[in-house]
C-alpha cells in the first residue's frame, strides 16, 4: 500500500478552499435571492467564512507545509 505523505496537508487545504467558496456563494446567492447587497448579517457570515478559509489556506500552504514534510521524512 502506497502512503501519500501529502494527505495531512491536502485535507485542511481543501477544507479551507471549500470555506472560501461557500462564503462567496453565500454572499452572491443571498444578494441575488433578496436583491440586497448591503446587509450586516450577510457581511458577518461571509467575512467569517472567507476569513477562516483564507487564513487556513495560507497557513497550511506557507506555514506548515515544510514542517509536515519534515515530520513525514522522520517517520520513514
């Protein structure tokens, strides 16, 4: 069985991308359905989803990637 050493990095990265997409789609769909683009509740939900998505993506893309590679090399 071949073990993919990138899997612990890819799962949170895709989860973060998913949150960014959900945040953008939520804002656009709410604006289209209710014909309003300025609603503080929609802003707050969108900002939380996009903020967690961006910070998680960049954290796992730039911050932990080298650390995870070192850990995987130590296991082998």
